[in-house]
């Protein structure tokens, strides 16, 4: 192959091998599980903190009654008749309404737990799978260590 006025031959480029689609699916599944799981962990943690604060007051003065859970109600679905069983499961008390609401404190705690969870996942992945040098990468620089300066 020639390019312009140059008669130099160019090497055929080798296509890089991409990520296997199965791993992309696993990554998407892990993202969903970690995000939804962090929401439930955040909700359970806030409930546990509020319950423990009722027994023994340890939160600062503005939060003596517990961490406030401000709700923004979007919609409340009312069933035509009370639901007493879901499939083969019998419920202790009937469900009449299902509210769709947004809790700002739960979302903030979810964001924090998600960031920490994703950070831990990246650190563990980096330790288990260190980067490999490619054909164009330079090898690491070897330095001589002066034994007198080592403690």
C-alpha cells in the first residue's frame, strides 16, 4: 500500500481483540445488582440507625428524633380489592395501596454506598488483573538502589 508520494509500504494493521460480549453482560448485571443492592443496604442502615437512636440517643441535637426521611410522593396505586396472597405465599396483612415515593436521604446514602462499592470493586479487579504490556509499551525502568539510603 502506498500513501501519497511515499513509496514506503505500510504494514497491515492487526485488529485488536475486543471484549467478549458475555463479559459486557456480566458487567451490566453487576452494575444493576450493586446499585439496587446499595439502595436496600442504605435503607436498612438508615432504619437501623434510627432504631438504635431511639433506644440510646447518640445522634447530635438536630437529629435526636432520628434521621428524617422526607418523602416526595409521586403516585399511590390502590388495588381494587385487598391483596392477601402473592402466588403461593399468604400475606400476614393485606396490601391495599402501593406508594411510589422518593426519599432524598436514602438516595444520598445509596449514592455514597454505590461509589464506595464501585471503588472497592475497581481496586480488587486491579489487584487481581494487573495491566499487561502491549507490543508498543516500554518495559518498566529499572533503577539501581543505593544500599546506604535504604533503611
